[in-house]
């Protein structure tokens, strides 16, 4: 009898390890599989049992529930207050369109047999049979854009690296998912690590690279463990190494663990960090595609970008680009976070509205108090009020609305939020994490904190607001990278969309 | 003790495992910290000599990254996530309360990727969701 208890760190954070141990102790003959999470995080720990009608779910399960679950014969799908029915029919999950996340939560993350049984390695095998140009054309044709936030077309980046002449090229996966409100990279690595490895291997074959590095943040110890195990398994299987699945291609993959620096999620700072230096941003050009890691041509893609590639190769570009809107093709893995009733992963084609995600899937605030603001796209994304909820979540519409889609994270706040404090935090965070290379970011962020403090205290409010907007303009136009360049986005959007919070303490609500 | 006692020989033994690694200064400092709990003053010169870098280079790396410590850590390492998603569910207050109770053991964290089940904390490497002072106290050793 198979019982699934997620080993995803979000599930573990609310007791999944204890639940797994209790089931192992009390249910004899049970094979416990530590799958990833299906992404309905408010139901974690979500325990699933394999029955005649398929997998049946219960959640959120705590250790105290185990006895009553056993009494209800949950091993055979018995009725219980925590019963959620057949996993595949849970509306919140069934209504999604899972492409990148299609196996997450379903398979045993470290079983290659499971992986292949669910369509794994089909994309890589096809890539091996194709020429470099054909792989890149397929990726270009699919319209896949960089999921890290910048949205640059992956195929064009790959083409640049493929055309560069060099003895050594690299594939670097940016898994430095430092944005608050984003956790899709982590969940994918913990729940389906082979997909990332497959995507990186395809990229390597396409551009002629033989070495890959995953830059994974130290704040994700569970993901580091899982990915290292997956790499070792892939090695033993003859997937990684001197001959990828028996082909003429060689590909070695290793993990470099970050050291707690947010700015190292910026691609050039990441390269510096992998080279063992301070994570100081490089000026561009030269592009990393031409002079990247150790000065060699380098593909840098986010976890989700690379993990989407196997599906593109397996099912073909037309199937992928049939989803989405305008120039935002395919699906986006949205992450619903903060003060939210039903948080987690929602993978849908681009073009779904904020309203559908936040109130539809999310069900409003966790506290029950009225929702006041959302921040879309991480700490450098804009704060929106409810009047912007009809905005379509795609790259272009978000830009037009004065925000950005970023890595697809949406953080929800209830009415207790003070947007002046949030704006202050954005500047303070930038001051803490700035690499220090350029003046607008290094000095501007500190001046930003001081100026917002004056506004909060009610000192010359109008004058200081003008000054703050001017500072924002300097940071936006004058910073070397997105850290300083986008910190003004949460600040300005808070001021524009929530002016009532920037009137000085005396007159505040 | 979960950490080894520092000696020059022991530190050099850690570095010897990284001889073939390209661009290994940061990896070396991380490895030394893992072995000895923090990066000792003498390590800067050892790492610089071993990888043929200047001491300034190594000092620069050591002081850039939040993870790298230059003093022995407390027995318990408590990180409270103070980033936006956790702020939305009360992490600012939790941070104050936990700091009041456990003082120097507590550090600010910036996102453990558990943003739908906040406030989040990391205690000695174990992640805690819907964190409270009581939950954190239970996991402390």
C-alpha cells in the first residue's frame, strides 16, 4: 500500500515529517513515499493514499489526526472530516494547466523510473536526435521567455551562446530565488529535480556546453540535498558524465551554494559569486552569453525556464505556444503568498487576471480582514490596490499597468498594511543588499530610507515626496542593475496607488 | 560539539580537498565555517596563500556574504524571515517577541521560500511554518 506524505520543505514546515513518522509507526505494510507538494500549500501536510479509484487525499493532516484516520480506514479511502476526495479532482488543482509543474507532487522526486513513467527524458532523447540549430529553433518557436523576471526570449540567448566560438561553454542555472513571495524554483527542485537536470542537459547540447552549475541559495537546505541526490542518480544512470545517455555529448553538473546575498540573484553578480568573488555586479556589455563564467560563453537561465524546456522538446513548440496571450506565450507558475487563505502554486497560461488568482484561487486574506494591497513580482515589484485587479498577468500588461510580472510571485496584504512602511522596507532592503558598485543604488537607498522616515514623521511632507520621486528617477535611470533600478518600483507604486499612507503621521488614519 | 577544534593543519586539510576546484575562495570559506563553526582570523591568510590570492581579496569575500561568520555562533541559530510575504502575516511582531526571548541567537532572514505558510523561521537548519515563539522554543536545543 502506497501512502504519499510530501517531503517538500513547506509541508515539512507544518509537520509533514512527524506525520510520515507517525504513519510509518502505526500503519503496518505501508510504503511511504515522500513526494513533492502538489502546491495547495494550505492543505499541507496533504496525505494521499493509493486506492482502486486512484489517489485519494486528506489534509491538512496533523499527528493527532492519525488515529482517527486509521479508524476511518483512510488506507482504503474511507470517509473522514479531512477527506478531500480524489486528488486529481480537487478543483483548485484540476482547474490548473500544469506544464512546468506537471510532475511535481505526483512522482517520487528521486525515482528515475517514476520520472520516465510520467514523460521524463522524452525531451532530452529527442534533443539528442536533433541538430543544435533544430533544438534552438524549437525553443525560439515556442516563445519561452526567461522566467527569472526579465522575460528575455530563451532561444535568442541560446543562439548567441551557440554561435560563440570557444573551447569551453557553460550552462548556469540561477536558483538564487531570493524574492519574497516566490518559491516555485524551490518546489520544483524539491519535487521534480530531474526536470531541471533534463532542461540543463538539453541547453548544453544545444549550445555545445560541457559544464553546468546550479547556483542554489543556502536558505534552501532541503532543495540542495534533493538536487545533489538527483545529480548523483543521473550520473550513475549514465545521463550525466562523459556520454549523455550514450550519445557523443558530455555534460557534468554541480551545485554551488550561495552565501546569503540577495544581489547574487542578479546574473552577473551570480557569475562573480560562482567564481568565488564578492557578488559585485558587472557592467554589460559584454553579455554573459559571450563573456560569462570565467570569461567564457555562458547560458544563464532561471530554474523555471530550464525546467520548461523538456516539455517544449517533448510536446513541440506549437503545443506550448498555443497557451498564453500576445507575446507572453505558454504558462506562468504563479506563487500565491502572504496573507492569503489558499496559498501555493497556481500554474495557468499567461493572461489570467490578478482577481482570478488572488480572490479566485486564493480565496482572499488569511486574516479575514479586507484585502488592501498586493505586491506582484517580488520585492522589486509594484504594490497594487484592488482597482488594478483586472490587470492581465502577462509581461506587457503588467508593464503597462506600472508594474512587472517578475518571477510570478504575488504577496497579499490585508488592511493592516502601512504602505509607507513597505516603501521604507524596500529602500532599507536595497541598502542592506546593494553590492555597492554604483552610487545610485549604494547611496540612493540610504537616502531613500531617510526621506521616507521624514515623510512618515510628517516633516515637510510635500517637499520630501517630491525629493523622493526625484531620487527614484535617479535610481531607475542611473543604477547598473535591477537591484537599484527597480527598488523605486515598490516605492513609487506605493506612493501613487496609496497616497493616503504618505501624508505624515499626524493626519494618518 | 558539532564543530571541530580549529588548527592550522585541520584548516589546511579542508583546503586540500578543494585544490582542483575552480574559483574556490567562497567555497573554501564556506567549508571552513562548516568544519569549525566560523571563519577564524588566521584562515584569511591560509586561504589567500593556498589559492594564490591577496589577503584583501579573501577579506573582501569574507565580509561581503551574510552567511559567513567571523565569531563563534550561538548554540542555537534562529532566523526569522522578515521579508514582505512574512511581514503580511505578522513577522515584524514575531521577530520582536523572539528577539526578546532568545536575544543573540536570533537573526533576520530574508525568505526561506515558505511564503504561503508564514511567518517562517529556520531553527538550526529546520524550517518552521506558521511560526510562533512556542513553536520555535520547542525546536531549540
